[in-house]
C-alpha cells in the first residue's frame, strides 16, 4: 500500500487537539526542572505584572515567564545578562507553537553572579548619592541608649553586651531579627525603621546610636545586607548607625551607607562607648591640672594686689583737697541762704500784686458764662438724643408687633399641620392594629386546627383507646402488663378502670412476684375515676 493511502487511514487531529496533546506530554514528562542559563531580553515587568524573557547558553535558548504573584514574592529579581538557576515546570504555549518554562524560584548561579549583581547595585545606589560622606552623621560621644539589630540567639549579641559591660555599661535595646534566609532583609529594614519611629521621651526610650551586627559567613549568608531595602532603610535612619556585618574581609552594601563601619561586632561596641576607667583617669588628671592652675592664678593675683597697694597714695593725702572744698562751702552757705530768701520774697510780692479783687470777679464771671453756655448745649443735646431714642423705640415697637403677629400665625399653622399629621398617624395606627389583630386571630385559629389535627384525641375518636398504668404512664405493649394489674383505659368520651386477666401467664423476662388474691367479701367494684387527659404539650 503506498504511503499516501496509509496516511489517509491515520487519525486526524485538529490544531487545538494536537497542541493540547503536546502540552500534556511536555508537562507530564518535565513536571519540575532546574535550568541554568543567562537572562536575555528582560525589559522589566509587563504592564500586567508578569515577566517575559529568555534563558540562553552558548547554543540554545528557551522562553521563560514569571507570573505576577511569584515575581512579587521573589527575593532575588531577574536582571538582564545575569546567569541564574531557574526552578519551574515546562509547558507549551499553543498560541505560538513554542515551549517555555514557568519559573517558580530564581537564584544566582554562583559567586560571580552575586558579585556582578552587587557591583551593579552598588553603582546604582552610589549614583543616587547614598554613599556620600556628607550624608554621614557623627556618633555620640557617650550614648545613653544603644539599639542593636541582630539575632537574639547568636554569639554576636553576647559579644556586644560583654564588651559594653567591660568598657562602659549602657542601656541596650535589642530588636530580634533573622540575619539569614528568606524575609531576613525585610526584618532588618523594619527594625531600623522601627527604632527611628520611637518617639522622644516615650515609654520605650529612643536609642542614641544603632548597631546592625551579624557574624561572619559566605557571600550568600551575608546577602541580606546587600538588599536594596536594607540599604535604603540605613540611609534614611536619623539615628547614627554602625555597620558590623561579618569580619574584616567581608564587605556588604550596608557598610558603605552606614555612618561608621566596624570590622567586627566587638569593634562596633568599642566604637559606640569610651572606656570608663580611662575616663576616670582623664577626669582625675584634669582635676589636678585645674587645681594647680587655680592655685597659680591666685598667687599671681595676690602678687598683683600687693604691688597695686604699694603704688597707691596715703588716705590723708587723698582727702586733703576734698576736705578744703567742704570748709569753703560751709563758710559761704549763710550768705547764700539769705540771698535766696530775698529772691523768693521779691517773686512772691510781684505775684501778689497781680491778685486783685477785680481780676477775681472777672475770672468768676467768665467761668459762669462758660458754665451757662455748656448747660444750654447739654440740654439741647439731651432733648435731641431723647427724641431720636423715642423714634427708634417707636419703630422697634411697630416691627415687634408685626413680628409677633407673624410668629403667632406661623405657630398656628404649625399646630394645625401637626394636628393633621397626628390625626393621619392615629388612623394609620388604628388600621394597622385591626390588621394585626386579624392576623393574630387567624394564626391562633390555624394553630388550634393544627393542634386538633395532631392531637391523640382524634385517634381515640376513630375507635381506638389509650391504656395507662396506675401511675398514669401510657402502656405500649401487652407484655408490660402483669396478671391482675390495674389499668386505666381512656376512650374518646371518658376513662374506665380495668384489671388484667389473672389466668394469663406473666412474661418470662418481666414476671411479677405473685400477689395474694383478695377475699371475695372484700372485693368491691373499683370506682370509676375520671382524670384529666395527659397534656401532650405544644407542637410549636
């Protein structure tokens, strides 16, 4: 058979069916894979939030995609030209007939990639001016409170506390964080911002200096302190910050932005506080020098005082001339007093000559005329003011009367509206009450009908009977009745008493002990008891 006829007998696929079949085959065969390659064609996240790029090596290339949610959770972000190890699942995209890897995790491929990423990030942050020396703050000479951002379980915090205790004991606040692994960078950045957010004079004191510390390790172990979020938090810190990450040879990006870099956590504690014993020695030495200087200054001033005292003239020589001037002034004082008295007498005589009776009468008449004129003007002003006030009060009276009438009419209208509204509400309430009573009556009537339909008395009306024992409990089976037992039978029209047949054998499982047969002379007919029916309770 020719090949063409064989192809005609083969199963026929549609394009979609073939694409879906290939997709299932690829996904089942390569569920999860790890691929190493260089990122190519990465231009940042798409407007939808997804990332599309390719992984390539020397001879091949594969398309890659990172969904928006996965990209937001990634600690290590993809960058153009970076060699990475991608973990994900292989699938196909039927729309363009190509296969691709959906990346779920991304990590740099070796130290070289990390160093390249670190250098690129260092250049970016340096271009923003975060590493400038002008931004760095001076450390306080003797801080009262020291904040430490580190792991609470490592040896770093013990070394810092021990060194501070040896040099100068200070209060230490520890913010526990992870210093390695996922989420550690966010915790370190949150701790730095948290210390800066503490208020001055609050319940928790605000540190005067911060120490971000971690022990030594590989570049991967210290990578959290190269994250951009940590570097920016350290740059924004208003509290002076000391970086003590790793050992002397370990370099991280937080070292460039910190106000001070310490080679080890112990050295950071030494930078934070001075040596207390050395301060005591220095203070004692300064005290001795101050006392010696003060003694020398006192001796110098004492010598100067003696020299000045020797150069001063005698007290008698200084007071000779002032004493002579006093004697001269005392001798001329009587003549001056007499001359002064004569001068005042002459001025008094000249003033009294002007005070004649005619002048006084003239001044009094002028004052009386001014007083009369002022009284007339005051009377005219008072009458004019009274007239204006009277006109004003008349106008106010007219306005008040008109306002009172308008207000009374408005109140009458409001009362009429409220009366009408109350009447309407009363009618509506009456109709609503009647409707509610009708509904309740119908509900009670329906409940009564339902109770009658479900009551056991309707069963008794059809010819059945209810049997109870002497205690009034219903009996459901014949074997529960012993020989000669007293029972009560309830019919639809009443109740009657009865005695069980004594000749019937009692059941084996529940045989009652024999009872003495009552004498014939003592037997009396049992009185007919009428008891109220047992309450069946409410079905609602």
